């Protein structure tokens, strides 16, 4: 498991990482998960992906979890509202069509 996210994870004055909050649960489709991860990274929101139950083991063996439990996405509690707002925001296009 890659723990590099801990370098970016907010910490308190004692250096203890902030509590993680559940942002959402998504189906275990690699393209969707990578897109969400890239989106959160673009806004510098650290995140953790966690597969339920034996999902991580199944992913290691078969390349996908196949358990139906999906992937839970966690972000720092202090960034939860911001991350939810970003995921629910309507798409914005730089080249808006003229009416």
C-alpha cells in the first residue's frame, strides 16, 4: 500500500493525522476510481481508497475486488464539505456555447 498520502494529510499541532471522513462509496471500476483520485488530487485533497471486506485481497489476486462491496473514498474531515461540493458541482466548460 502506498502511504505517500500521509505527507499531505493534515495533522494537528502534535503531528497526529486528522480523522478521515467517508466521502462516498463507488463501484470498483478502475477507470472511475482513477478519475476520482485524479480529480481530488487536482484540488490538492488527500484521499484514501479502501475496499470492503476481502476486496483488497481479491483486487490483488484478480485485478478487481469482485465482492460487490465497492470502494470507500476517505478524505480529511476538514476537507469533506469541499470534496462533496466538488463531486456534486455541475460541469464547467471553458468554451461556453453562445446562445
